[in-house]
């Protein structure tokens, strides 16, 4: 990534996301501790499991292979299973049983933390998570219009997920774009945005 990327800070949101918790830090990389945790969990010799990844562009395979390298190094032997986006989504939405490891590049860049966090509510069909502390903070954030109070609730939700981790948030993916204006007319795609404090009911 030419030095432009950075590790995720122990949470699903990136630094630029509204609701990001600045007090949390990345988990770090400690294979020896991971091996000890495996032994403590009753798997001194590891185990074998599959890992699905969405093969929608070349970099996804490289990401999944890097993750598999880390997983294998602590004794979990994995198969790298490429799946098409529709099959990946079936696992995401609970329409089929997922592999043990489900490589999921989440939309963590989103403007508001709720966009990414919504995947982890207990009622999500994918059944990724069940944490009452997270649910309470997340629900409170959705009902709060004051920015500072809403950030506080999101921070509490992130802290709960940091303590009881449902996923391994690894890396902020940065995409760089450049073009010659006299050679190409191009406008970067932007997601439609509505700023609620700048509109009024009709």
C-alpha cells in the first residue's frame, strides 16, 4: 500500500468514521500467545478448517492468503476457498452455513459507525454476534441526535466489541487514484449523503 495503509485500531470502524473510538489500539501480533490460547482451549495440536474469501478482485486473494499464513502459524490448518459474491452473500445473510473462517471486507469506511456495526446486532440473519452490552450502546446511538452523545454510545459499543471480539479487524485498505485531466475526464464516485442538520421536513 506504499505506506498509505495502517492497522485497524481494535474495532470495526476506521479513523475517519463518525463514531470511531480513539482510545482503542490495534491488537498486535503475538503467535506465541495465540498458541498458548489454543492449548488452553483444548487444541494443543491445532485443528483443520476452511476459509472462504470473496474473489471479486485480485487483492482479495492476496489478503486471504496473508490471513491464512498467520492462522497456519498458530496451528490452524486452513483451505483457501474462493467463492463468488452471491455465494459469499448467502453466508453473510445466513442463507447457507459459512466456512469456519469467513473473510469479510466490511464497509468500515462508512460515514457513520452504525453502517458497519449493524452487521453485528443479534437479530442479523448472519448470526455473527450476541453481546448485550454492545446491543444496548448501539441501540442508544441510533436514537440519539446529539453528536457528542452519539459518539459516546458508539465508543461504548466499540469498547464492548474490543473486549469480546467477534472478528479480526486487520487493515485499512487504501485505494489511490490519479489521472491526467487533459487525457481523461473522471469524477470519483461518491455515495449519496444527506446532512440532517441542513434539511427541514417538507
